[in-house]
């Protein structure tokens, strides 16, 4: 059985919004922010500014996947 999708609040450009993510993606996103020495809000804001998908949660998942795929090469 997979991880449950949980709705979480984040701040993007001083505005609160919510994203629905599994624990694994949320924890990976926090790790990416920490490795970049950025806040979670800064990281999500950058993903939001660069996203091509309509859905922020999907954009975050794809960003996490891309980040770890690039590191594996």
C-alpha cells in the first residue's frame, strides 16, 4: 500500500497555498531545499515560477524526480 496523499500549506510570494503530496515527495522536497540552503518556500516559489504544468503538486513531483535523476547520472 502506498503513502497517503496529504494536503500541506506552503507560502509562495507571501501568499499561502496548498499542495497535495505523499510523505516521500514532501520529505525529498525538504531535503532538496536544505541541500540548496534555501527555505522550503523559496524552493517551491522557484518550482512555481518555472512550471509548465497547471498543477503545482505535479510540478513539485516532477522537480523532485528530475533532481534525483540528474544526481544519479
